[in-house]
C-alpha cells in the first residue's frame, strides 16, 4: 500500500474513532465572536443583544477610525506627491497639469473622508454609538 493512502486512511480512522467531548461548563454561555487580533482594545464582539446587522455595526465602529486615519494619511501623502510633482515640473505644462490634478483629486478625497462622518450621522443618528 502506498504511503499517502496509508496516511489518509489512518487520519480518517483516527478522526472517526476519537471521542467527541463536550465541555459542560460552556453550555449556554455566549462568548461572542473572538477576533484574531484585538481592534481598539476589544478582542471579543458580543453577539447577544446585537440582532440583525448589530454585529457588523459593532465591528464597523471599531474599524472606522483606523480606516479613516489610513485613508486620510494616503490622501495627504498624495497631496504632497502632487505638490512635489508641480515643483519639479519646471516649464513642462503636462507635468504641472498632472501634479495639479493629483493634488486636487487628493484634496477632494480628503474632503469626502472628513465629510463621511457627517453624512453617516445625518442618515442615521444612532450610527455612532
């Protein structure tokens, strides 16, 4: 019998014959969803009391400041790159136009990022709990 078949059969038999144990102490305890990495000091998302999209809302409220911070940092970085591109263009009108376009788009993105909290709060005042 080839080795790979023997390994598969022994794995199958050991998994079928191993006893299944239940921990009686955990019965009825709602542990929630355990995150692989804690976000904002929270390592466990409670499921009880978060019906429907409540779990998503809880997780979104944890991640929102991080996502907004990273997006704002990228927008500022792109604005700086656009400014450098304008200053290094010299008399090349194409490079000046490309740098100005990059700068304006990054500032527009930064405004959208900063206005997103106002927009989301106006749509649903209980969004940020």
